[in-house]
């Protein structure tokens, strides 16, 4: 039988084709006759829908968009996922969008991209009068590569676990003004699953002919405009970062199409470069695991980072791959207060101390303001924090009392804020080593002093999500990390105490290292591939100074250069 809520259901076709007088007469016919006529009409419509579906499937398969998965896997809840080597959230976003747009193009369905309010997902607008064609081609697409469909407006996710190739997955489609397509994707280890919070949303825009000029009206607000001329305007191409703050920012990035007017610069967009500065201060095996995880977290969850700078006070591991996007700088320990003099670094950067990690997709807007200020993450506040030396120094420098601490984990910095702090006042040299302390320390002195001064000078607005800080020796750490591995609901975290005696004795360090391998299974472009056969070990080099830095690159706009403690 035809679907109960399909656009071309038997009841709709019957009402459209049979005049009202004949329907009145038919209502007086015996029930057996009416049921017989209805069954014939249902069979005719079902046969027609079957032919159109087969035609749509053939068209989709002939116009595949590439990015064929390496295999299929079943998620814990029974849904089907697709296996991809080198999987990242940005790769999944591009793949989902390419699947839908290629299918629309093959069916001749007009579309344009819309900057949605929730920029975790890409949104496409199509005319309401092509809704029947959209259902056929998308159902065929979800049969070719298994995915799922739900109604977003009105909200109804009862079909979230039904494969989109099934008829019942579309039972809410007739009333939907916005739908969402999702594909579950995983890496070969099955540790990383992407897709639940992403996907492509289809908005059905309606024609409004009551105005002086016919208009297309969107079913919900977006970041630019809800009404556009019905007549096709100039089409422009934009990169994905104009549609999603989580996307990669690159001049040669893949582009998509939108209407003229949707490419305007929006107030929340970050248009300046943002770098990452990673501190390398230890040489133990657990330190290498932390460094590898930090680089993988940047690659996986912050593809908009421009350049990664590793500031090393120890010789860096041999697997670190230097490139245009990763640079090394040798420095003495405790040079945090002088990071504004890091050669070639952008004027704004995220600072990663040992153990600082991104645990979920983030935007530059989560850490910086459009005008160049920072959004440092707040931390706890206790009597011990209030009595800490950094709090007294911050008050002495600004004349304003400190009322909260600052969290561990990645923190945003600007050259301007750092330049206003004298290195001998920053208190960074007296900070405890977070990887050897026996319990969680409070606010890092440099963070506290710099962010407080920036806040007083209106260069910072402390805010943002909380950071999960974990000490490797804490009780029930295995249970905590397993929960985090399953839910992945923390935006950033900081792992501490891996070098402490307590963590080594209790096995916490070993537990954390196993967690890192499972949470960050996808290699990053910042590391050399592991050889299939391990080569003969080379003799360890004699201890020496940190790596020498070559000539500084030519200054770029928005970047700082200088000397200071950098070697």
C-alpha cells in the first residue's frame, strides 16, 4: 500500500481526480465496492512509486559522489555505520553534504546552502513544490549508503533508528518543514563515531505570491535572511567555513553554492588567524602519548587552527612531522609569560600545556570574540585560590580584586594581553608541574594573571563551558574515563599527574594511556606514520640544548615576531 502520509496518497489523488458530485454518489455505494476501488487505486499508486524509486536509485548510483566507505559496522544501538580511514568531523561534514548535493543535482532539484542557526549541521534550501522529488531521491540515496532521516520541524525523532531506505522512516515527511539526514561514520578501530550531532538539514521554502514581488520564504530563521526573491538570483560559491564555524578554514577548501546575499560577513565570524601553541616540557613515554593526543585533538576537533607551534624545552620525539602547519621553537622552561615574542606566531592563539586536550568539536568563536578579545575558561574558586600568590599579584597589578579562578585545559591568549604583563611579575616560574603533583593544582599563575589583567582592560570576557580536569591517581578513574569515552560530552579536558608516584603505583598512568589510544585513534598530519617493521633503535643523542630555531619568517599581518627567550 502507499504510505499513509505520502504526498501522493490514495486519498489525495482520489479527491483531486474525482469531482465532488461523483464522490457524493460514490459515498452511497456499497462498502464492498468502495473498498475494492480503493485497493485498486492503492496498488496503482504503489506500483508507480516503486517505478519512480527504482529510477531514483539507478540515477543516484550512476552519479555517485565518491568517498566510498571502506566498510560497514554496527553501532551499539544496532544502527549501521560506515568505516573510513582518517575519519574526522570535518571529513564527515564534507562527505554528507557531497552526497546530498550530488543526488539533488542528478534529479534536477534546485538548492542553495543556508547558514543555519545551529552551525554543527549544514542546511540546504529547496522549493516546497519539489518535495515529492526530494523524498524519492533521498530515499534512494539512503538505500545506496545507509543513513537515517528525522523531522526537525515539527520535531519528531521517532524514526531516528529506522534506515532511511524503509518506507516507515518517511511517515512524518508530509508534515515536515525541515528534515535532517544523518550518516553514522566510524574509524577502523570502532572507537570514534561521528554523525549523531552532524548531518544535513533540508529546509522546504514556500512561494509567497501575495507580495508585490514573489518571494521564497524559509520555514525557520537563519543567520542571514528568511525571505529571498522567487526568481533565481546570481549564485555564488562559498567555502564551508562560511556555513559552519566548526569547519576548516583554507583558501583552497572545497566550495558549495548559495544565493547572492548569503555570503555576507556575519558578526560572529572570526576572520583573523588563530594558531595553537603546544608546550613540550617532559620526555617520558607518557609525555609523548599526551603530545600525540593533543595534536590529534587539534586535527580532529579544531580544523580552523592555522599553524601549530611546539615550544620545546626538551628534544622533541622523532615522530613529530615539521611542515608549513607545524613549527618547532626551542625555549627554556617557564617561558609562558614571554609567548608574545614567539617568532611567526599569530596575534591570537590557543595555549596547550602538557595534558590539555580538546574532546569535542569547537569553534574559534568559543575562545575568541569577533573584535579580537578572548573568552578564557573560568575555573573554581576557594579559600586556597583566594590566598594564592598569583591572586595578590593580579590585584597589585590592576587594582581590581580577583573573584574567580581559571580552568585548566586549552586557554586563549593574545599578544596584546601578554605584552601588558612584565615577565618578572607573571609568576610562571613558581608554578607547580601539573604532571608530577600528587593532587589537582589550582589556577595556573600565568593564566590567572594574564586573563585577569585582560578582563580588567576589556580584552577578555571569561566564559565558556567547564573543563574536566582528571588526575591519574584519582579513585575510580577507570569508570570516569569509560563514561567519557562513551558519551564524549566534554568540550575540553586536562589530564594531570601522569608522572606522579601515586599514579604509577595505582596504575592510573597506564589507564590514562589506554584511554588516549581509544579516544584519539585517528592519526594527524602532524605525526609521521608508524613503520610496518620497527627499525633498529638508534643510539640516543647526548643531552643538549633545545633545538635551534632558524631565521624567523617574514612578518605577516596579525603575527608577532621577536627574540626574547626563543632560540
